[in-house]
């Protein structure tokens, strides 16, 4: 692989056989200095910083079993990985003023190489997950990119394909800016090509009235040929008076002769208490909706239909929310919701809660923004309520640290929780401990980064330690020890930023994410998700033009 040649060449050119291979990436901007790194750390780090590092390391590996003993096979495997640097986890980034290249890898079966703009957008990538086929792809969005299309429209592109050009999955979306939607999306997966498009226009008339027109069309996967099989035109008018907007629309259905609808809607601005209503007349009958929202307090809604034979159906719902500050730093709230249909009433669980501002109640202990929120939700007839608590705490005397956690217990008694404790620049140390639990399953992750040793010109080096424990690793936690580095490198007369992280010791063989779960390529996942979302929209009855006219 590329990293193999990369590391071996650097080792030969810069160090020969003097140093272990895992130091070789550092030679690009720390030539001949790596052997003095530990000594420099000792000279430049205060006793308090050393004590902080030791304390955080103890917390970081508190769940590491001291009884762990490597078997002879495990020892042999670990020595082989240490000698063959490409079998250790690496994350390396080279960045210029406009473009950057980064790679993450742990051996030939798991890696990703990506080229992006300096801001991280417009990614060209190649990746391999868990020993599978090599996949190539692109993610591009002109709204986030400095490379703009000449037409002035927003263009988004996502595409993936395996080596040899097989299993190509691609999606292209084009949108023109403006209040009226004008867009087209085309997606292909193998020989199946689908698309949808919306063309809408708004033209001001007289007296504050605007005319609206739109057409939505789609070619779905079950249609033959390339012509659209789903066409929905929409026509309407809009009148604005003060903060209230009135709309009327007609939705002809080309698939059913004579099916013409009419709707009218009145609504105010967002978070207003103005009532909103919507009426629609179609071939099936008359349907109406009324909503009386409220910022805080009581809100209600009423839905009703009357068919052409005079049969009607009515459904209503109401919700009450209340909040009150009963003391400094203590706020209580409650809410309840009920719905009624054909004489039956359904009461939703009663919610009650309390929010404690620890920064106000205990300013000597907690800094501003520290809160504790308690919540319960009781369903009528249940044996117990559902309980939850959420906390955000920043110690007043140690503002570099922050703890965020939550715990919940459902009606059936199942308990789930999470805790994240971080330290940022605490005497030069950055650290993280994170725990997530659900029932008997507990996953833990921790990492620590030592104080930096600066070499000037923005170059630095720091030691790193990571540990993971959970179902994936059984009784034995996963441990990684390595270095993080940043610096400058000259390539072909250009000064580039080089940074990354490399492990010199790793008790496992597979790439992990920050919680110790198996690694997957984020760019590949993003490209596939984009195509899936577009294809689901094309296969649905949703039309952007119709939604725009009737909103």
C-alpha cells in the first residue's frame, strides 16, 4: 500500500535503522530530533503538568485489567505489527492553502485516502472497508465549495463505484436560487435511473396578490422507458395582509379525470398565537384543519372530513404546557396532551419536570451554564413512570473540564445512560472519558494527550493514549499508545502543513471510531446516504412544488 512505501522510504532516507518505523512520519518536519522528544518533554513540562498527566492516565486506563498477560502468539503478533508500521493505525493530513490530502489506515484491509478543499468540502476519495473491494467516489456541494458552477445554480454530486467500474451508484442535484423552487435530481444505481423535477414560478399581480404555479414530475423505478410516469401540476394565489398570509390552490390530477381540489390557508408568522386553518375540496369531499398554536400555554387542533355522501368524521386534539420559576435557579414545568375521535378520548402521558441552574444556586461549585434537568412522564394505568435526568456541569474552579451526562428509565424498568467528561488545555493536557450503557451492555472510551512540546514555527509533538472497552473486546480492553504531530514540510518548493496521529502500540488489528466501534469510511457512507435519501423521495408521493404552493 502507499503507506508502506511512504514509511519505508522515510526510514531509509532519514533514520536508517536507528529508530522504530512508527516514528518515520515525524521525519518530514522533525529531522534528527525525535530521539530528544522525551527529554524535551521532561525539561519543558512543569511538575504540576506531569502530575496532571499521570492522574489523567490513571483515569484513562482505570478499566484496563492489570491481570492481562499476552500469550506467546499475541506477543509475536504485537512485535510483528511494531516492526511493520503500516499495520498500526495512522491518520495523516497534508494541507496547502487551497487543497488538502488526508489518509487513515491500519493495514491493507482498512484505509481511506481523501483529497479535499482546504475547508474540507469537495471530497475525492478511495476507501476499503474490512478487506472488501476498493471503492472510489466523490462528494461535492457547490454551496460549501469555493469551486462554483458557471450557471449560478447549486449543484450537488455524490457518486461511488468499485474498482473496475462495477456497482456504480451516483446522484446529481441541481437547484436554482429563488423563492420558487426550481430543481432536478437524477439518481442511478446499476441500470436503474430515476429522477424527479420541480418547476415553479411566482408572479406578482395587483392589490398584493401573487399568482403561483408549479409542476412536479418523476420517473420512478417501476416505470418503463425514460419518460415521467408521475406528473402533478399545482396552481394557486397568495395574498398577504400584515402578518397574515392567505393562500388558495387548485391541484388537478392528470391520472384521474375531473379530480380537482381547492384549498385555502390562513397562518401567521412562526411562533405566533394566530390561528391557522386549511380547507380542501376534492372529488372525495371536503377536508378541513384548524390549528390554534401557542408559544406557551394551551393549544388545540381540529380535523374534519365530509364525503360526497354526507358522512363526516371529526377528530380533535389539545395540549397544555406550563412553566414557572418558583425560586432562583429552579424552574418547574408540566405538559399534557389529549385527543378525541368518535367519542373516545386518548390522554397522552403526563409530563413533569424541573430544571436546576447550578451556576446560580452554587456559583462556588458550578460555573455559568451548568444545569440539571429532571423529567418524568407518566402514562395513565402504568405501574411506573418513565424517568430521565440530564446534566451539564463545568466546575467553577476547573473551567477547563466539562461533564455532560444523562440517564433514563423506561416504563418497563430498562435503564440507559451516558457520560462524557472532557478536559481541554488542563495544564497542557487534553483528555476525554466517555461511557454509554443500555441494560447490561456498557461501552467505554477514553483518551489523553500530553502537554505539547513546541519546536517553533507551529511545529509540535505530543504523546497520546487511548483505551476502549465494550462488547467488541470482551474481557480485554483495546489499548493504543502513540504520538500526535503538527509541522511544516517543503514539497517542490511549497510549504505545506503536515499533521497526524500514529500509534506505536495497538492491542488490536482493526480501525476504530472514537467510541471503539468498527471503523467505516465516512465519505462512502455520506455518498450512499445521499443517493438513498433522493431515491426514497422520488419513490414517494411527495412533490416540492405542491408543498410550496400549499404551505
